[in-house]
């Protein structure tokens, strides 16, 4: 593809999305032509249409709108003329600096990770447009300003639209340098900090939004795969006589990890999959895993201080400080396995060329480049031979960003087999049974207090299945073999505790594990914050005052605490109910919450009536969407706290669908009261920050209401009854 | 044996076996993909359609049972323009991932058809058939209340 820089930038009349995309894909940063980098992110057509690239995937969190809004802000673009273009899979151009240059939409890291580079790109485009106007009008650059999509020379009253400039623009050989102080100040923002309708929203109220499950191709067949009950097993004997007899079945394929069925219709594929009889190789590690038994094994490991853990975070000398502390408290917390339950069961569509040397895929992945790489590897071809068509994602929550992208490779393997396009559909049962889960974790915590009641020593030992090594061996090896997906959140850097140690006792179970909304923060913040609430109660301290004391070096933390105390009228007693307070610092986003709950002491049922939450994520690019994401992450946390659990017998998942897993429904939701505490700080994450605070806030509320300490999520009624007894 | 029925006012014919869930006929045979597969067991409501005006889980409905009947999907809810409910959905920015929203809208439309001014409790009761994993529930309640008021 040989597009001159000027055609590329200006967007001549014939410029199409495909040309733009191919140009981006063929762009090689090693050419070091910085001016092209402007073009790879934005392009202006002579009619004034502005194409802006979205490097992230859209799974409901709003990045598809937020990142282009930030670029448009610095360009001073007229938002109504912006058209958003998906980025080609190219880490070098579009990778998230927050993930060391990986195109990966996860971790609430999109706005915060791209914040600096996309603002700079936007400002460079604006500068080039102004330089062109200065040249055309023969006036100094310093006399020019911009209004949306227009360069203005106030002195002479002259104005030129971006489209008009694009028609005659000359591009500099090197992109203009933009100093950080030349970027807009928050008070100059026209778009950032203002609410706007997310760009894809209209398509989501009339059925036209396209998810990969919706893709239809001429000649397409349907695939279903019976996977082994555990990771790493493979079929021994396959009896497919009944399956083959089903009309419409085209092929039945032995795969390393299961048996694939290809059929003319989805119902034939599902029927044939159900009719298979397969015996499995029992040598895989996870066979025999029993989650109830595992709790005891993990707890023994966590409590056995003679067993060295794998250090995650430390400061000072926690064991020594513990030995000299005036008072030591200890407690144990447990979190069951949990499941993503994204609404769209996993699926993908692939069309492999008859020779097997090229492939086109349609999928909803959290990482465009991981998907392309996994497909290329599966076919033994170059990544350039894989064409990705990224669709919307029917929920992600961490399930769709594994390095092996197994649900994408599924359709590729079956398409290769039959040399026709294939849509592979996972049933909901497949999605549960072959799920990859937030691990079972047992937390053993000790805290040492000095004579004045200050916490001077803190130790947190986490025994859990490993996540990162399974989910992403590349990042695991590249990141010093630290299991950050499991351990994140066990560090307490915001709190003023001089001697701290958190360590992992990794459990090699062979169970399929995954990041899940909130990653390690979910279980680890439950343990640490619930423990602080216990320490406060046992030592006669006020839970809010204790946190304010620990936050003495963190004014932004104190501010959200004070805010939520005021919002919830925390000091007013609620007869028959309890209030539970909690605070977390989630990667720089400050969150404080109060839950109001009551407990039915006969049944053990918990009812959460109200939930107040104050959050400071710095500059909120799209404030109403931050609120929406906070509502969403509270409700997600509510399910993880009260009802959701996966259990295993002999390595196999015991649950099968939405109901027996237990996701929250509309009548389960408390009244939510959310306040954004807006500060002019660099944006931090907003997509999942409330999820981890829900369990500790509710556990504290349950204690306040009933005296019961529930230390095992989910807080099932029988667990509450046991705690009450 | 072909099964004749109507979808969104148009006559259609399905060649699928009688027991095939209407959901898959709509999606893969008739290419009306706005109706979604979520659980296949009547547990999530992503597949909600109207049959003769009443809301029904299309994943639990054998295609033969709709012979001669009229089916409405999200595509036929208000063709060509957004109705009051859809406008309310946009005004409240309800959808997140959006996958469940066709089913939510079909359920909500059935509610307002029966009961144009539901109480908040009636809304929650009625909508409890539909799961939204993104947790858009508070906004769904607000959007239905808004549509009832502005509709």
C-alpha cells in the first residue's frame, strides 16, 4: 500500500475506511516518520469529517467514546463531525503504554494508559492545521487560535475550517513537538468532563449492534466443541455414532482438548455435541480437585508461618515488628471461585483460506493483537496473514484477554478442517463448565498494634490458585514471574503502616483461572478491609477514624472518606440495621463506601438496603459514564459478595447456568448513591474500582446489624447462620 | 416440513425441525440477530420476543408452536424510528455492553403495554426475568419510569 503522506493526512475524496485501515496496518514505526504517527491516529477529510482511531475494544465501558473524545479535545475538533475508526492490530502504533505497549483493554487502564500520548497526538494535529493557516494567511502562528474544527485569526476576523485546510495542507517532515505545558488546561476543556451520548448507544437499543455471535457469512457452517472437563485432558475414546446420524452434521473432529462438531445449523451442532460419548485421559492435574477440601489445604498453607511465601510487597520488617507489638490480632478470610458470566457466551467466526495460508476472523477479544497472534500460531502462518474484524463485546470482565484466545482459535481450527467459514458457539453451559475463574483464596492476616493502638505491623498471606502463569505466560515471564492478577491489592501503600509484608502461597491445582473484574483487589481488599473493621471493633476504635489515621499522608483518600460519611449520615443510628464502612485505593482511584444492611437471623439472609460511595478518579473524561461504571461495578461486587460461587468436584465445575451460579437481578439491587469527587488530577481507572469495596462494606454492615462476622464470600445464608451461632 | 408464521409483520417460513428453538430460527435462519442467546434455558431474558403481543422466551419456544402466529422482535419494535421507550433508554444512557438490552426492551415494552404507569415495585417484579451483567438495573428502572411519564 503506497499512500503518500499528504493523501493520507488530507483524506482525499476517495479515501475510504479500508484504505485508512490498510494504511495504518502497513505503517511501520521503525520508519521513524513521526508525522505519520499523527496520521495513524487521525485523518481529516476535505468535507470536514474527522476520522479518529479507537485503539481499545468496546465492552460497555465506554472507551470507544472516551479515547476519541480526548484526541478530539486536543485537536479542538467539532465532535459532531467525528467518525470513529477501529485501530488495526498493531502494538507498535496502538499499544497501551500502561500495558507496556500491548493492545489490551483491561484493568480500567485505557483512559489512564493512553492519556498522555493521545493528547499529544491531538495537539500535534491542531498545531499542523494552525501552521498551515499561518502560512496561507501569512500571519504569525502566535496570533492564531481555534474554535471547534476552525482555525481563527482574531485580529483580521479570518476563519478557515479544518476541512478547508485539509484540502490544501502541507505536512511537515517532522511532527511538531508539543510540550506538556502546551496541552489544554482543564478549564479550557470543551469535551472532557462533559457528558455525551456514547457513540454506539443508538445501535444498542434497536438490535443493530454487531457482536461476533451475530456475524453471518455466505456458506457459513456452525461449530460446537465438547471440551474435556479439566484443562490439559484429551479425548481417549470417542463414540460419535449417534452424533453422526443427526441430519445436517458435516464433520466430527478429534481435537487435542476435545471433540469438535461441524454442522449446517446451530441446532444440529448442539444436538450432535450432546450426543457424543467421550472418555477422557485422567492424567491431567485438575482431576480430583475438590473445592470444599481445598479450603482446608489452602488455609493450612496460609497459616503455616514456617512455610515461606512468595513475597509480593513489603516495607520495613513486619515479622520483627510483630514480635515486639503490644497486641497482635489475626483472622482468616476465604473467597470462593467466581465466574465472569458475561452475557454473550463465548464464540467466534473464522474463514480460513482453502490452502490454510490465510485467515479472516470475527471476534470480541480484549486484545486485538493477542487474538491475531494466537490465530497465526494455530495455523503456523505470519500474523500479517490474519485479518481481524473486531466486533463489540457482549461483556468482557477479564474473560476475553487470555494469551491463548482459545475461543477465537476454536473457529479457526474448525474452519481449517472443512475449508469453509465456521461460527463456533459456546452454549451457556459450555461457558460455565469451561470457564476460567477467579481463584479460590484463603487469606491469613496478622496485625500488630503498639501501646497507643497504632498498627505497626501487618502481614497478609494469600493461598490461592495461580492466575497469571495460566492466563498469560508471556506477561508472567516478562514481569518477573509475579502473579499480579492474584496479588494486586494486597499491598497497602496508601496506609501509614511502617512494617508490611504480603506474600503468596501459590497452589498448583491445574484449575483454569482468570483475571475477573477487580482482579486481586477483590479478594485482597475484602480480607484487608474486613480485618481492619474487626481490629477496630476488637480494639475499641472507630472504623472511620482508624482509616483517617491510616490515610494521614493521603489527603485525597481522606476527602472521599469524609464525603461518604456525610452522604450516608453515617453517625445516625439505624435501628434494626447496620452500617458498614470501607475504603480502598485502587491504582490511584480513591473509593470509600458505606453499606446499610439488615440480617434475618432465622434464615441468615442479608438484605442490603442502601449503598453510598464516593470516588475520586481525578479528571473524569465522561462523568456520567464514570457513574454508570461505578453503578455497574457495585452491582458486580454485590453478586460476588452475596450469591455467586463456582465449586468443583473431581476437577469438574458443579454449576451449569445463570441461575445456579447466582447473578444479581433487578430486585436484588440496593438504592445506590454515588458521588464523584472531582479533582484536577491525571485520570486513573474507573471501570471496576467499586467492585472490591462491596464485600468489606457489607461484611462490616452485617456485623453492625447482627454481631456476625462473615469471613467467607459469598455470604450465603448458611454461612451467616454459622457466624451468628 | 415448513413452518409458516409472521415476524415483524412479514410472512416467513422456517425449514428447521419442529422442536428447534424459535431463537435460533430467528437468528441464524431469518438473520434477525437483534434477539440474543444468553442461556438457552429461560434464565436470562436476552432472547425475549413478543408472540401475539405477549412476551416470551424465544429460547424455550419450539418453532412449530408459533405456526400461524405473529412474532415481534427488537427489529420490529419501532421500525425506522425510536419509540418512547428507546428514547428513554438513550436519555438515561442505559446500555453498557448492550448484549441483554434487546431483551430488556422487549420485556419493558410488554410491561408498558399492559400497565402504562407501573410502580417501581411493579417494574422490578416484571423485569426480574431479565439479567444484565453490566448492572444497568438502576437505569432500566429510571428509563421505564421516564417512558411511562413521557410516552
